[in-house]
């Protein structure tokens, strides 16, 4: 079962299925707020949204790195968390150089809410097949991040240095997204081979 995300721009409703919680269970439905458009965010807000997205990606990858059973998934998560923490450091330094005061927006708040909801599912709900749930969650979050940069951040950014950082962020996330999709297919296939036949 595929997992969704709640900060894809222009999606009013998102359904998160819960692997391991029973095929007949009601999916978790997360209502997505109407996100602030790119033209309504200034560079300070855009930088804060980028920070929030990177923080979610890094925290999610670190959680998976520590809990995953699949070695390839642990290695992937270690690579991604290293990249995103490096980008977070760069974003912080650039914000100081540009004199941007962290400014929250509806978008950054939505990302924070999304991070809490996904952690609730992975940690508190404790899906039976953690690795499947984890890679599906990471793939969905990476896809949402690419969409976010393309539709809400790059169109509105003014400073060329912030734009360059966003482009690097997008390249990194898009690269990891392709790896995540391949890994997701591998882990899901492996999981199916271990499902016992019904009596």
C-alpha cells in the first residue's frame, strides 16, 4: 500500500495508508491546508520553508537509519541524512549572510504538521513491516519536496544566492528520489515473498 504526503501543493486532501495495520483498516486522512502561493512568500519565508523541508527529510532519514532491518535501506538513509544536514548548514549560513529573519508561513507549518503525522505512523503506530512503511514514506516525502521547490519556492525567490541553494536542494532531492523509487520496488517485492499463504 502506498503512502501519501500532506504538503503537496494544491492537493486539498491526502490519504495515508497504514502498512501492517490490517487490509480492512480505515486509512489515515490528513486534510492539507491551502498553501501560500509562491507570489505571497518573500525570501525569508521561502528560506524557512526550505529549512523545514530539509529538517523533515533529515529527521525522517535518521529515524529510518536507526530502525530499518534492510541494509540497503540503512545505507540509503545514512547517505540522505548526511546530504540534508549539509544543506541545512548551508541554508543557515546563507540566511545569516542575507540577513533573513526566520519567518513562518502556512507552508512551513504544514510541513511541520506533516512531519509529526508521519512520525506518529512510523513510531507510535509501529507498522508490522517497518521497512516497507519507511521507504514508502521517504519516497512520498522526496516527491513532495521536488514538487514544493518547483511550484512554491523557485518561482518566487528573489535573491540569486538563495535561488542557487534551492537548485542544489532540488538536484539532491531528485537524485535521492530516483534511488528511493528503485529501493521501494526492491523492498516491496522482498516483502511479498515473505508473506505466508492464507490458510
